[in-house]
């Protein structure tokens, strides 16, 4: 139990800090802090996907590297095209995909071994649905504005709340069947209540940033460090250096779209979330692939 609580130390204290300073931050300051954190830790956590693929397949050839880059870029472009031409579908797909990805990362520490892949994936998705449903419900007005600007889709607040309740009910029921998760269920529910309190006090952007960076991205980076450079004292520097080219490309890609389409400053947020959605798709596939690899390796040991 102490080990689980220790893993949540970063999550808890970072949220407490932002909860305390939030009343003193202007909207401009909140936006600056949020974009700085997302553009740094948020984007970097998905910038090493190609290296993760190479490490997993034990294939370091230049030919494989080029193929990986082309395939990864094609998937990102495909995601962008979906948001551009079929925004309603793209938005809903992004919400469900993000729900699965958040749940997979957060619940991965419980080492849930199940032969029923469908139920396990439903568990992951339900946890992410709790987080996003809670955030969207408590920040419905700002969420509605962004959703409508992206897709011209109106999602009533009751639908957001229903998404949260269905996610919570599904998560609670399935958790009862996994002993490794069942005994810590009270901790997870307490954290959800704590997050809900924070979401109700902070803005939509800051709420999303704190969860995305401190509850998801940084823990994901730590998992990647252990996988790529296990017991390497210089692993943080190596990780940053290997991430740098992909991080720069992501930044240039985002601002390239911003200037190409002559987007107004007040519509930057919808564009930003659309771009984030496009790069989330291939990253989710890679991290899911990595989780499967880790579970198989542990079973062999």
C-alpha cells in the first residue's frame, strides 16, 4: 500500500500546489503555464515513440528507422485529415482513444493480467472516461465552446455527466474482479474525488494541463526511461537528446498549421487540441504495444 501511495506523491503534491496558487493566477498566466508544461513535458512524453519501437523490435537498421518515421508520420497526417474533413467523428474518436490511453497508463502499475483483452481494455477506457467525463462536466461551458469550434457539435451537459457516471460504474464493477486493483479501490476513488475538487476550482486549460502533465506525461516518461535506459545513470540526458528532433518537429508542425490557416489567437485552443489529438493516435498504439511487451516479459520471468 505504501508503494502505491508513494507513486502518487508527484500527482498529489503538484495538484495541491496549483490548487493553492490558482486563485492568484490571471487567465494569461494560467495559459502561459499550461502551454509551457504541455509543450515541454506533454509533447516530450510522446516524442520517443520511434525509439521505443526500435528497442522493442531490436531493429536498429537505418532502413527500419526510415520506414518507422514514414509510417508514424502517415498516421499523424491521417489523424489530422480526419479532424479536418470529419471533425465530429475525429473528436469523438479522440475522446474515447484518450480515455483508453489515460486509463492504460494510470492502471498499468497494478499489473492486471487478464486473458480477456476486451474486459481489460474496457477497464482502461472506463477509468479515462471518469477523468474526462468529470473534467468536461465540471467545465462544461468552456468545453462546449471548444467542442463546437472544432466540430460544430453540441454535446449537452447531461451527456457529459452520463459519460462520467457510466465510466465510474464500469470501472467500479470490473475492479472488483481484479484482486490487485480491488484492495486499492478506495485509494483510486479518493483520488478521483480529489481531482474533481481541483477541476471545479481551476480553469479547463489548467485542469487538463495538471492532469495531462503530472498525472500522465511524467509517469509515462519514467516508464519509458526504465524501458529504454534501465540502470543507465545518464538516461535522462539521453532521453532528452533522443526526443529533441521529434519534439522540434511537433512544435514546428503545430505552429505551421497555425500560420498556414491564419488562425486567430482566440481560436488557437481548438487548433491545439486538434493537433494533440492527431499525435495521440500513433502514440497510444506504441504505448499499448509496449505494455503488451512488458507483460509478456514479466510472465516469462
